[in-house]
């Protein structure tokens, strides 16, 4: 169901037309934060184009000077100052261009950094429901393309579109001032037709780009998903099946790429036809002007150089427009992540968690809690219980009874549908999530580690912890000796998701990480399920010692690990059907006593 919802959400994003101006407005504040640099860069841009326009004008003067009657001395005909000015203008155009790029590079990179950081932080702020319903590979690809899109948009607009517009304005103004309106009119209308044709054809071609983009994301998602589940693929011998699935998307991507290339050829031919027509008309006008004596040879050269100088960047207008549209589309997808509502967000009046007795931990209260992941499937139904400060409560029951959901709700990964969860009589909805989660430590059933060293993964419980503190936590988790037996000891890499370690080793690293965090509330969600009996007994003693003077919630199906608990809750169908100590529940001869007899008989059979 979750994957189906995710698919629909992704399709909705793909089908939604991107709001280009909205995306640009979203980006502008990040650029305007460096307004002094932006203004200086734009000033350099204009200066570069003025110098660029002056180069062919000086060339015209040189050509006309060379056309004077023979016999006049060359130093008079071609003044040295004119040649020097020509060189200075050429150098100035390059210098101002480089200065513009140098000034704006910090603006671009700072904007990319700020946006990427905001998206990263926002993604971490989104609910667990959001992350379970999205494929991480595709989402990270959206962020990657979005940040790259910012660079592309700024690069193409500042270094191609804006300079071309400035140069166009200068050329049209010069034509009107120096010659007549016909030159400006031909140039203007040729450019208008060129731009309209380019935009229309590029818009038509966009369907192929979008298709290529989507197929690229799907292929990437399938590759990532397959490689992450490397062991599962090997277990079932499905390497060929995975390769075929991946190749299906690559084949479709190839067809879309070929269609895109064909349409590009049509675009290029049309553009060159329009440019050639404009050049012919302009040069014919200039030629007639020379023939009539209204223009000089230098004027003919000047008009030709100006038109070529103006049309050279236009040759790439189709590519630039397409890339800008693609950049805007990619940025739209990234900014849409920023606009995704935080389902679980701190209220404006949220307060820090206050624990009355730091030496024992807070009281945890579930008061009439009702919860469901989906409307038609109730997980918890009017659930109420208290965990007193410094005491241990165990929750047992069959799979699907709702045990692990208690931990997710306590961490506020989801909000309850009804009732309330309180720590020391403070509703967790009224607390800042960061202070709530700092007070709670968990050893989960499925331990996923970062692709880093063992030391890094243990220290994650308390970033900045010393090596001595890391080793002390590892010793308490009964894993120090194992770590020291490795060639690289604590610097050993655990691999992707910790796959280089066994299940039991990963779980002991998770225990050490939680021990290092030293929280006021402890949650053990099947914390020793992946351990052998001997190691489990050793760690069980450490966990019991750790739970002293801490509020502790143990979620398990192995009853032998919770006989010491102050309170045991037996859950079934989202409700508590029995509660009491180990001895009390055995005397009731109910569900707990039945589970105990079954597990004890299994232990006897094994031994």
C-alpha cells in the first residue's frame, strides 16, 4: 500500500507542470543575500559587452582608414593610438568577463550549499511515514539534480542569456543611431522568429527529456534497490532476473534518447535557416548602402561582424533554453521536497522536556492511546499504562500485536490518533522533538549501521566521545574483545548498512551506542534477539544494570529476558489483555502462562 501511494505521489510530481517563475522566485533570495557581489557582477557584464561592441567599431575605423588614397604615410593612416585602443578593448572584454565569473562564483556555490543544506535538514525533519513511502535512491537523485540545476540555471542565464540580451540592446541601439531603422528591424524580427521557433520546438522536445529523466531515475532506483539487497539476490540466484529488470529501463531510455536526438536535428536545421536568412537580408542592405555611397567598406565589415558576433551565442539558444528548462524542472522537484509538509512538527509553543528526577528518569504514561497507520487497520485501541520512574515495564505478545509501535509513538515518529503520551505529565506533542529524543535511547531489533568504522558507529550515540568512553561502552556491550581481535580494531569499516558484521555483532554495536548515549528512558526492542544464549545472558546482566534508575521499556517475545520486570504487559490485537509481574501472570494461568510453557518446552527440546 505504501509503495502504491509513493508511486502515485511520484507520478503526480512528474505530471504536474513546473511553475518556472515560482522556482526562480524561490531561488532569488539565496542569490540576493550577496547583493553587492550580484550588482558588481552585473556591472562587469555590461562593461564587457560595451567593450565587446567597441571592438568591431574600432575595426571599422581601421578598415576605413586603410581605404584612404595611396601615398599617405601609414603612421598617419593607421594611428598607433587606434591600434592600441583596439587591443585594450579586446583585453577589457575578456577581463570584465573573467571578473564577472570570479565575483559570481561565490554567489553560485553559496546558494547551492545553502539550498542543499536546507533540503537535507528538511528531509530529516519529515515524518517516518514520508520516508517509508518514498524510494531513497530516487529522492537523493532529485536533490542531486536540483542542486546541479541551480548551477546550470545561474551559469546559462548569467553567462549566456543576459549577455546576449545586453548585446542585442546595444547592437540595435547602435544600428538605429549610426544607420537606419531597417537594420534594427531586420535584426529584431529575425531574432524574434528565431526565439519563438526555438522555444516552441524545445517545448515539444521536452517530452522526450522528461521521459529520459524518469527512466533514468527508475533505472537508478532499481540498481540501488538491487545492490542494497545484494544478499537477497544471491540467496535466490536472481542475478540474471535483476539484470533483465535493469536492462528493460535502459532499453526504454535508449529509445527516448534516440527520439530526443532526432528532434534536436530538426531544431538545429530550423535555427540555421532563420539565421542564414537574417544574415542575407542584413548584408544585402549593407551592400546596397555601399553601392549607393551611404556606407563605407568599414560599415559593411562592421555590420557583418556585429551580426556574426550576435548570432554565435544564438546558435546555442536551443541547448541553453532546454538546459534552463531542465534545470528549472529539476529545481522544482527539489523545492517541492522543501515544500513537503512536516507531518510531525513542533508546535510554535513547544517546550523543552523537563525531567523532574534525573537520577531515576521520567514517568511514562500512555493514556487512552488509539493509533492506526492506515484508516482501515487499527493498531492500538484505547491503550493505557504507566511506567513509573526508574522501573522496567516489559511488553510481550505475538507478532503484529502492536508492540514495536509503542516505541515509534514514544519517539514521536507518528502522532497518536486519540489519547496522549506523557513524560512526567508533559504531553509529548507539546515538547520539542529534539529534547524528547535526546532523553530516549533505543536498541532496535533491526540494527542498521553507517558505512563507516566501528568507532564511528558506537560514538554516534554521543558525537565527540573520547576513545576511552567508546571502549568502555563496547566493554559493557560485550564486544570490545571481538573488536580488538580485528586487524584494524576500532577503525574497522562495517560496510554498507553494517553488512560486514553478523546480526549479533551489529546488535552489540547498537547496544554500545545506546549505552554511550546514557539516556533517561531506555527502549529495548528485541535487543538480544540476534545473540546466542551465552552472549545473551552476559549482555542481559549489563542491560539490567543499565536499567537501574532509568525508566525502561522492553519489547520482546522471549519471556525469559523479562522475568525481572516490575510490570509485564501482554498485548493482543492492539489491547492489553493481561498485566502484572512474572509470578502474578503465571498464577493467572492465562495467555502469558501459556506462552511461558511453550517457550520453556522449546528450550528443553533444544537442550
